[in-house]
């Protein structure tokens, strides 16, 4: 019963794990490169959720310090790091999609298995 209560209280960790597993499964099982880029974004999102959830404290306030107040504050560092991570993830996504476009123009397909067949025929 304690395990179930712990899972319910920390559901955001479970959601992050489930999202990561969905992204990993999609990366490993699909040959379409656009689906792989989307799966990579799902995995990125799960990591962002996990880090922000780690920094969250229930009942805490924004880290604006007031004189003489005895208040619990939310840790701002994970949020700041995730903003940087989001910028990097968007850049990597744009670069990956540009590579997929170039590959599609050259091979006329986005399927990795078909590209391997075409390359083996050359």
C-alpha cells in the first residue's frame, strides 16, 4: 500500500519514465527518420519534466526573498538548466530535420532500411 501511495504522490516521475520509454521504443522500432526525430523530442521532453519535477517542492513559493519571512522556496536551478536544454533541443531538432530533408532529396525516401538497400546497390 505504501508503494501505491508513493507512486500516486510522485506521478510526474512515472509520467517522465513512461514518456522516455515511449520515445526509446519508437527510436528502436521505426525506420522512418522523421518518426525518429519526433521520438527524440519525446525523450527530451521527458528529461525536462523529470528535472523540473525534481526541483519542485509542494507548497513552496517562487524564489523571491522577502525580509524576515520564513518561507520554503522552489529551487530555480533545474528550471534555468531546462531552459538551456530546450534551446539546445530545438537546435538539434532543426538540424536533424534539415538533414532528413537533404537525405530525402538525394534518396527520395526517409526510410532508413530503404536507404541502406539503395546504398548496397551502388
